[in-house]
């Protein structure tokens, strides 16, 4: 490299020498930059001349185009298959070597087939390997692509923690998380949170399919669908059916004992560890206590003894979802994944599940938007940062997460503002003195280099801000009392038992009522009686002739045409006389922004579709809102927006909900639907929670004692 003394004055050089010096300086500067670039490239590629950036882009492109299936399959090889594959490679190498040396080809011994000859169809679909491959096939069908940073060496047979770096998950080519770390430790209970549509369910599917390295010692159960409606199996049998794991474990233990005789010392240690884990698991699944455990779980989830002995085809989808949840809890997997487990539960069942999961000693990873539930259950919170596409980890329950994040965001904001002030000062100095005296120019150049270093090192990003949606339902005007009155009403479905008897109940524009009670008590039926969808068998429901009612139901998607985009649906169905310029701000206010407005609604998440329904309700300008489990599909930010909106609303509100946070913020009165009556509860929602928990424990103790 060529250096020159900056202290030498230009006046000491004659014009010719100065000209030559300037040319040499430019030449050496060019050579210096080229050398630095070569060194950086060599360092980046590990001195192998490998373009990792190019390879990463090509791998991601290939994965998105469906390539790389052989590599994906090799990651899932069993130990025996890996041995066979390595043996085949050695034989091929030896054969090639002999061929070059002119030696005759040795007669090939009969050997196990190489992994390249194996197909997914060769695997037992009921084996863990077969189930994992089926899940990977399902990911491929749904265009979910997962990549991760591979590490040298195999996972230890007994490890029960998950730690994978460089994880990216893409859905239809769109990255949901990018180059992030997945850290899940045994014994922790993780609440997984993030905005609607951020990809939480997709990430959970990728984990369930073992698309990243997960220790084989961890058996995974992912609850994502209801139990099938079958006429040949009862609810109790469906839960007990999962006890087939005992047979599989016993067969596995027998095989391991047979392998022990031919194993070397290292293999014997590994086999012994696996046997101990299997025998521990068999103790947990003791057949003599299995039925008692199964009935206790079903009872806690709201099943009576009679319901336990009904065929699953006799239950609604919500009750069959409880059967699936009971199966998951009965199996007690090492790694349990739950997606919105409280959605189909009533208040009693939610409180029982909350207490049950708070004692879970293995890995629990679940999506939930109930703050109260997560405060009781969680030991850690994982947040999907939608802005930077990273997973952020926080210790403690939800309230601790809120405090920790607030403190972190304050520190990050101060650091960001300090860096921006420094950059502004440097730029200002360069702009003012970059063309002055030699001394000032040199200082400006030094500042410019300092700025380049700061930018190259990376600046502190702005903290991610959760969206603050400005939801509001317009005032529809006043109505004279009574707005809606239920007088001496009785009701029974044809051929069924009486649900209500002599019910008197009234609603006006100041009403803020939360309706609670067990499933099957008739809460949704009461709303249908109020709207006129059902006619009372006795008594009458009186409604003001000018009353406008809007409903949000558990089947809210029925309000939408899922084959249309939000913009087209509003323009053609909801607001045909309004311009697109009027429709866009209304959708945007409820969180349907940007590309979502032109996306087919069937491709949106449940929370995104729910926001569109609330936009429709706002357009309807109701006097009375009847909300049936409105928080089920919503994220935290949307629930907060709904709570603020209901508090500002000038009309009446009657809600069915098990979300303590929403009820505590919006409900002024609590009414209990039970025993064919609707009665006012004397106390707030937390009093009701504690009372219900005591009653549940009492009933459970009575059940366990016969």
C-alpha cells in the first residue's frame, strides 16, 4: 500500500511532482479499496470462495419453487437409514477407486437399500416418522416453506430443549419470520402473541411438522381441529382411544431390549436412556387409572356422565373440539401446541383449563388473546414482531411482559433519538465545512468516515408500535323506553327440554350487560329470541318499532362473501351508493388496510375477517349491539379497540364473553343464564370468577369421590 504524510505542505511540491503524486494517490487508493473488498469477501466466505449470500438466495428461491425435497427428506432420516446411506456412499467411493486402479470389481454383497430408494409411501403412516412426513407433505401442499441454519453434529438423544438459529418461515412466498431464533425450553409454558394475520398459526404448523430440528425424544401434539363426528365411538372412548400409545411404547421397549445384546458400550448407554424414558411414560399411561383420568378431564371441560357416553356425532363442533382438547390433555405429550384453546369453552371450562394448564410441567406453547388466562398460565411470552419479522422472548406472564416491553421500548427510543441527533449533527458539520479551509475539510472528511462507520455498524431501529385502531359505532339517536322487553318468556326447541321458564328481562340504550353461564344454558338462544329469529313458546318479546339491532355471532363469517375482496363486497353489497374513496377509510379504520382491501376474504385470517364484520356493523348504525363471543378471533390490539369503542357507544350493549378483560372494562352488570332463568349477579366479574372456581373445585371433588 502507498501512504503519504498528510503533514507535508503542498507548497513543497513542484507542479509536475504534485501531478504525479496525485495520480499515484488515486491509483493506490483504488488498489487499497480492491484489496479491502477481497479481504472482506474472503472473511465472509470462510476463505473457501463461497458466495453464501448468493447460495442463500438460490436456496430460498428453490425452496419456494418446490425444490430441495431430497435434502428435506435427508434431515428426517432415521439412524438406521443414515448408516445405510453412508455405507452406500463408501461402497460407491471404493468402487470408483478400484476402477481407476484397474482392480476387478468385487462382488457386491446384499445390503440394505440406500435412502435414495426409500419413499414416503414406505413408511408406516401410524408411526411417528410417518406422521411427521404426512405433516411435512401438508406444509408443502399449503405452500409453507421453512429454512434454518444447519449445525454440525446430531442432536443428543436425551435433549429436550429446542434451540435453532436462522429460522425463516414463508407462506406463499411471503416471509412471516426471517432469520430468527427459535428457543423453547423444557418445563416452560409459552404464550404466543402477535397481530391478526402475522402468521402465528402458520409458525405453529411448521413446529408441529418438525420442519426445524426438534429432538426425537419430544413427542408433539398439535391441537388444530375438532374430533370427527362418528356414530361408533363415545366421547370417553375417543379420549381413551389415545391410550393406544401404550401398545406402541411396549413394542418399542421390546425391540430396544433385543438390540441391547448386540450393541456396543456407547449404544447400550443410549438404549438404556431411551428405555428409562419409555418406562417413565408407561407409568404415566397406567391403564388402571386411565379411565379415571379421562373422566376427570372431560368433567372439567363441562361433560356430564351422560354426555361422556354419547357418540361424538351427537355433539356440535364446539363440543367435539372439547373432545380433541381432552385427548391432548390425557396423552400429556412432551410438547403440546394449542391454537386458541379457550375459543369453544364457557366460563366454567375456561377457569378449569386455566388452573389445569398452570400446573403443566412439560413444554406448553399456545396462542391465546385472553390476558387473564395468560397471566395465570404463562411462564414466558413469545411475541411475533411483524415489523422486523423476528420472535421476541420475555420471561414472566402477560402483565410482566407489558412492563418489560414498555421499559425496553423506552430505552430503545432514547438510544434511537440519541443516534439520530448525532447523525444530524455530523451531517450538519459536513454540509457547513465540507468546502472550507483545508483543516476544516479534513475534519469534515473525518466526520464523514465516522458517519460511514456508524451506518455500517447498524443503527438502533425504532421500537415496534402496536397499532391503535380508532373504532367507533355512530350514534343512531334516542328511542323511548322500553327499547326491548322480555315478558314472562318460556322457550323449548321442538322435542327438547324447556330452556327458559317465566323469564323477565329488559334492555335500553344505557344497558351494558355481560351474559355468562355454562354452555347449553341458552345464552345464544336468548339473543335469537331478542332479535326475533326464534319465537317464544310462552310470553312475548316487545321491541320498539324503530329499533335497529346489529349482531356479531360466533359464525360471523356468514355475513361475508368469502369469494370477494373487502372493497368489492362493500361496493356491491354493503355500500353500493358510496364511492371507493368513502369505503377505503372505513375499512382502514377497522384494520383492513393496504393490500388486504384487494385480497380475497377467504384468504384472510379469522381476526382480519372479524374486523371487516365490525366495519359492517359501524355502517349499519345500530341502537343495540348483541355480541356473541366477539373476542374469539381478535388480537390484543383489536380487543382493546373494541373495548374503547363500546365505552364510547351511545346505544345498548349485551355481550356473551369469557374474556375477563373485556367484561371488566365494558360491562356494568352481569347476568347469569342457568337453571332456566336469567338472574342478576351481585358483584363484579372477578367476584364471579372466584365464586365459579370454588364451585368447580367442589363439583370436581364430588365427581372424583364418586
